[in-house]
């Protein structure tokens, strides 16, 4: 069944409710799946040249734009928004990124088309799209590219398809028996695969809520778990 799932179908189904689905732990404020669907409409209208890097510090905006890009069929690469400019330049070259999405007011990378995005907006800020290049061994339907850590050699480009992402998310949701009443708490960074798939996409599959953080804090952890009424934790 999980192999038949599609981001577009899931968002359409989940968009009928107004309950917050992506919530920032520190503030308790977030977006419903309907808001994410509206952001996906903006992505589809914008027609960004992929692959596109996502470097957003706001975890709700990062999650919303990640799901929106997937529904729009844009190949995306999550980037650490706090990384130095030199690291971003290296990742842009390594992954062959043609555009990068950042928050308004942040330093824009060079050599790519630059867009700014928040939770409910997407705007072209300038720059020129880099040249398109073929990804090595990229399967048809690839929607996400990441680079391995390089701890055992040269970092490798890893393309992941929509069905692979949703198969994993459905496995998590099924194993934990998640339903729309569940509220997950995932303080993991959203430029890593775990936070995006085990956290965000499993919540989309289940039609439930996921609480996200800008960064993990051991001092506020238990207070946030209690305040946001978390029923499961992604750690």
C-alpha cells in the first residue's frame, strides 16, 4: 500500500482540516496541511529550476517548503542554514544546484538563482540559475538529493525517489500506529534525512501533527514535550 502513496494525494486528503500539522515547539504556532498545500501551489506556479537547495532556519517553513517542493515535482536538497558561505558554495557545486531558497534578509549565495520563502510565501530574489547537469545514477522520479557524510571517503550524491521517501514514512507511521490524534516531537535538524522523513513525512502519511524545533535544547525539552502534548518522540 505504501508504494501507492503520493505526496499530492496525501496533501489533498489532509487539507480538509484546520488543525495545526507543523508546529514550532518554542511558540506553539504553526501551519495546517491546507497551508502547506497552498504553499505547494506557489511552488508549482513559480517553476523553480531544480535541483533546488533549501536553507531555511525556521523549522516550520523548512518542513512546509520541503513538502511543497515534493508535491510540485521539484528535486530538492536540504542545506544547513547555519553553515558558512564557503560550505554552501561547496554543496551547491557538489550537488549541481541551480537555485537556492533562503529566508528573507539572509546572505544570498552566488552562482545560482535565489528565492526567498517563509511559511506562506515564495519570491524570486535574483541571481541566475546555474547550468543543468546530470546526476550520477539518478533514478527516475528522484525528488531528494543529499550528500553522504564522507567519513569513509569522498562524499557521494544520494538521490531518493518519492516512493522511497513515502515507503519509509509509512513504515514509521504503521509501526507506531500513528493516527490524526497523535502529536510527534522531533527536535532533529531538517537538513538531515531523519527529521524530514521520520518526523515530517510520517506525520503527513498519518494525517497527524509534528512539533519541530530550530535546535535541540536539553533545558526546555521536557517542558516542551508537556506543553505540546507529545504522544511520541523522534530522537
